[in-house]
């Protein structure tokens, strides 16, 4: 089967999605990341793996954590980072996405890190690079529409593995606006590939996509039942910018029915961890006491995200 992410030797050429990514590739990224985690504690936080390479950050959508951690990861690998200000670039004058890519390739780009509101934009770029004999240039999807956010999925897997060691006996609950969440999709594919026996999706009917059951996910509309005895809770924010129509009465109502409170957290296993991809909306999907509590691993996720993104980029640059 043709997989645009892999070269003919089965090595990573682009990172576009976790769906269809072989388990061996995922584990290789996680293992590589673990060797990078300690770099953050060194006095000189750099390794020369991408010295002389140019990484272009193309963020057509807002980002804090992803863009910053990609930039830090590139710099720690000794790459030259070029952040394109899309609002002030020629795409605001009508230049097409692929023309922008061609022009940046002419500036000897080695890698594009792309976030785009349109699902499939990173695929389009990867296909274009292949069609125009520029397959030495790599593409990393930093989030496309509601489709995928593979590096977030990978850093979530890294976090779970760090705290829980083994995937094969876990129950993982993903809670909230799953319909609009590219993180939820990437997490579900990754958890499935890594052999997690039970994945639960918890949320109101209006925010649950169809087809979850076909992906092997157990669906709950009652959060209290859904959180019973889980090992890992992944909270999601309400993506108001992607919502059209009346999917929810109000943020307050949502918190009443689906917010993660100390009482609800007590339904999970006593050593359950609480994760969140950020940005967090306190008092909407999560209570401050939980977000700042001992079971939350939300800030370690961000730190691990640097190592995971370093792993992805260094593997791509080496292939």
C-alpha cells in the first residue's frame, strides 16, 4: 500500500498523520525522544544533528505551544529556523499555497513545519514536492484542520509511556469536544496502534463524531460512568472557532455536565494521570484544582513535546 509518509525502505519521509503509521515507526520516534529529554537539563542545550539545515515554520493558524516547541526543537538540533509571518506574507496577497512552497524551496528549504486550517494541506505539499522531484524536502504536519495533529499524538503517547510504562493494560478516556479535535483523532490512532485495550470517548452527542465505534472506541455520554476506573484522562477544550450552529447551550452548562472536577477525578483509578493538549480553558472543561493538582501532567507534556519534535525532525533529516 502506498504510504506518502514512508520512503521505499519504510523509513519516515514526512510526518503527516499517525493513521497508518506502523507501530515500529512510532516506537522508534518515542525511543529517539527519550534520548533527547535530558538535553534540556544540560548547560549547552544543543546537538549538531541538523547543523546547516533550514527549517521553515509555516503556521497559517494560531499556535503557542506547537510553534514555540518546534522552534526550540529545531534550534536544539542546531538547525536554522525561519518563521514565516503568514499574515504579512504574500499569501495574504493571493499567492497560492504551492507557489509559496516552491518559492521557499528555491531558498533551499530542507523541512517545512505546517499548520493549516484546511484538512489535508500538508498532504498536498508533500505530494507536490514528490511530483516536482523535491523529495529531499520533508514535511511535518503541525495540525491540519480537524484532521490530524501527529506530533501532539506522539507526545501524548510519550507522556503515557513515561508515567504508565506499558500500554497493554490501560483504559484511556478522551473527554470533551471530540468532533472538532485533531488531537483526539491522532491520539485514538496512536493508542490503537500501540495496543491499548480500551479507549473511551466521553462527551455530549453533539460533540461526538460518528464512526467512533468502528474505530474500536467505547462511547459514553455520561462522564461519571465513562471515567470509572480509567488510568489516563485526556481533556479537550471546546473549539468554538470550528463550531457552527448551536452545538452547546453554554460553557457553564458544559462544565456542569462534562468538566473535570476533583469529585469526578476520584472516579478514575487513584493513580490516574490527567492530560490536556492546551490551550486550557479553566472552569470550562477542567477545574483549576485538577489542572494544578498532583495527578495533572499537563506541563510535563509540553516539555516532552520538545524532545518528541526533536526526534521527528532528526529522524526525517537522516532519511
